[in-house]
C-alpha cells in the first residue's frame, strides 16, 4: 500500500521540480521527472512498507497507519489539484 501512495507523490514532485528547473517545453521535463520519481517512489514505498512489516516488536503499527493515511490524503489532494487545474 505504501508503494501505491509514495509513487504518485514522488512522481508529481519530481515532475514539478523538473519543469521548474528545465522549463515546460512540450512537457519533456515533466515526463522524465515523473518517470524517475514514480520509479523511486515504488522502491521507497515497497522498502519502507517491508521494513515496517518485518520490524521486531512492531510497536510502530499506529505510526505506520498514520503516515499511510497522511500519504493517501496528500495523494488525493494532488490528484484533485491536477484534475481541476
């Protein structure tokens, strides 16, 4: 689940950053940044989720659920911004 949340957030962040740095010519920078950010987001989300699940003691379960919820809300906010802009 963390990969599903982190990948779009990093993809949008990298796309916005690349567009800011390199300009918006035909969306090439945004596409490249989105692809790189999405791939890194999948790896980071999967690794982080795996780390939280395999942790000994697992007393951080509530924190993990809180951060996943915050990530899901941020993703929905970003998607709403893209849809209505």
